[in-house]
C-alpha cells in the first residue's frame, strides 16, 4: 500500500476517502482537515485566545497539540472529577503533556478539582443528590469550562468532539426527536449572551480512528480506558451501530453528519441567539446564565451541602 501523495509506504488507509497516507502526509491531512473546519465555520483566528477542554484522552490532547502546531494561542483546562484511579491517571497524562508542550509553546494548563470545592468526588456527589453520575459530571464540566473561559478572558472554548461523537449524538437526538438539542448541534455555538463563552469543535471533520492514529504517530501519551462511569452509555451503543454501518458503507458517518450541517447552515443561529436572550438570566448565586431560578450547578452544590450536613 502506497501513499497517494508521495508514493512512500503508507501507514494508514482511509476507506471513507478511498486514500492511503504515509506518516508525514497523514499528519498534513489531519492539519488540513482541522484548518478547513476552523475556516469554514469561522471558529477563531490566530489573534484569539483559545481554551481547550482536556480530559487526558486522545481527542482533547490531540486537539491541543494540533492548535499549538498550527500557531494558535491555545491554553487548556482540566477538571479533576475525583473518580478514583481513573482521575489520578488522566490528570497525570494531562500534566505530563502540558509539561511537554510548555517547553516549546507559550501555553498554560488550568486545573479545577471537584473534591476541593464540593468536598467529595463526582460519583459521591451524584449519589448525595440522587442523580446519575454522568448527569452530575456534565453539569460540573460545562460550568467549570465556561467559568474558566470567562474568568480568564478567553475568546473561545474548544472541545475535542470528533466526527464519531457528533454522528452518534445526532443519531440519538434524531431517534428521540429532541428538536432543541438538534438546533444546537453544530460545530460552533456563539456567545449568545453575556456569561456564555463561544464554543467550538475543531475536530468535527475527523474520525476517532484518525485521531487515534495521529496521536500514536506523534507520540501523544493519553489514557486509553473509557471513563468507568460511562459503562452502559447510550452514546456507546449509537457509536457501535454507526461503526457497523461504516464498515459496510464507508463514509456513512460523514454523509449523515455533514448533510445535517448543510441543512442547519441554511437556518442560521439567529433563532438560538434570540431564544437564549429571551429565556436566560444571570444565576443569583454565581452569575452564569440560566433559565431556572438558580442554575443547575449551584443547585447541585447546595443539595450536596444539605445532604452532608444532615449526615
């Protein structure tokens, strides 16, 4: 198998593009896909300050590495959820990577520890308030990512969601016809009102397999295991279903998600922005936008404190 570009020995074959690449040409391909996505969606410019949400996994660490390699001003934020050995290992992966990139780039890693603020890890916190762990985790991460982005004056917050993630999420939203989620499932969510950071997904044109290959080629040391709290997740089931379709018909994920984006682009984001402005107001406790009397994050912490005080 030869590289389509330079005819050297190829290291990866991409059936959805009907092409094979050597190491160097594959890295160029990945950089090109990210650059195209950034420009096509008008995510940010070289003058913007970018905050990357990192978890220790391949997607987020690869995103941080790519943005720095492309010359963007990118820092990162990690939320330590306190999930036993898993959080210990993932935090170490993030710290090791940060130590490496800061030797050659002017980059900063911000760390927030859930246990320091809530007194317990996310699993114990979820049990105290009788909520699924993934639900509590999502509330905490969304809040802290947005909080750091605004507090540290970043122009945009970037996450490592890839094509597999977005196609699986789209499948779930379509199956349950969750129209509100469908409206917001784009690679860019604008900062519709004060208190919300602009959110982007620069890896949306790349598959999980492609990102994993890039990480291996560039010796990015990431945590391989899935979060132990994700066992039984419907997202994993949707990914498995799409992987089976992709095997039989390469390009299925790309076609499914990209055609959805084409339809969304025709609608624009005006409706989303107008609805946010009409429905959201500052949380009286923390100041972040919410449609409820108190935001989900502040309610979560308040319930946890009440539960611990009753013990």
